[in-house]
C-alpha cells in the first residue's frame, strides 16, 4: 500500500523497522520502532500517527480560540521551536498558533486526557500549562517518577487529591490522534479530496498560508520595535 504525504515528493510505502535499525520519524523526530511509512530513496520515515496527523486541530485544550495548524518547519528565525507541552526544542513539524505563541510536537498535541501509572493508584489527568504564568509550583513539587522539577508552564499529569504529578514523557508514551478529529479536521492529509475541509471560511491550505503571513508580520513588528528601542534607550 502506498501513501502520498503532502510534505514529500515521493509516495511512501509500508516499512517494518528491523531490530538494530535506528530510524527517526521525519515529522516528530522521535524513534520509529515498528511499522512506518517510508521513502527509502530519501531516508524519509513517518510514524503511522504522524503520517495521518490532521492538517489542523479546530479546538485543542491549549487554545480554545484558534485552530492549531500543522506546519512543516518552524517559522521562527532560529529555525526551531520550544514545545509548550514538554519544554523540549523541535526543528521539524509542529502544531502552531502564532496568535497565542503556541507550538506543540505532534505527539504532544495528542496526549491522552487521562492515564494510569503503576506508581499511583488513581487516574492522572492532563494539566495544560500556561506559558504566560509564573511558575506557581514549589521547589518541592517534583515529578514522582523521575524526581525532577515540574513546571506549571508546561503540560503534566496530576492527581490533585494526592499531590502526585508527573512529566508527560514520564507518565506515558501513548499518542491518541483520534482525540480531536471531527467533521472539520478529519480529512486525511495524504489524500486528495474534492471537498476541502474548512475552518472559519478558509481551507486548510489557506489557514496555513495565513499562519505563515501572520508569523512574518509579527516578526517584522518585533524587529522594528527592537530597532527603535536601540535608537532610544529610554524605551527599554
């Protein structure tokens, strides 16, 4: 079975990763361990959930006002982004809202809302961090799995009753791409449809174009503000 990905020029085929083979997904940059979609000619591999990731998420818990758009490359001058969910950097695909300054790895965008872990008797619920808030957790509040500090700026799993918290990467490696699939965002990104999905009157491609344009405008405005401040130190 062949698959046509919107971001790659060749068709992809099913590929089984063999033991000892080190393969990274070209979309989320994580290791591929089992079945993948692959273009061996270009050394291009995709997890199943990455290959079938929707082009945008209409309503994600991290941003109820705007759709998160799947973009192939960060639009920042640095060429990378910091994921609001896990706090790690990325240089490939992300779900992005330039208005709210949100960037998520693909796998972080589809974290389960609740998980179980052998170290705790209750279900752990996904807490959506706020990058604009000061870190409200005390120094003593650490991940109960790895013992490293937790931050309210990022996603984590919590049992409030027991004050049990864990980093998302420590609590689970499960990805649930079906969580936010609805009538608007369910179009398979690798197929061609005569009825393009629409968000607020725009097709997915138009939403993506608007995202890039808005990001560029924001960067230009920021650069102009920095330039003006450099001529007038009293503005700093």
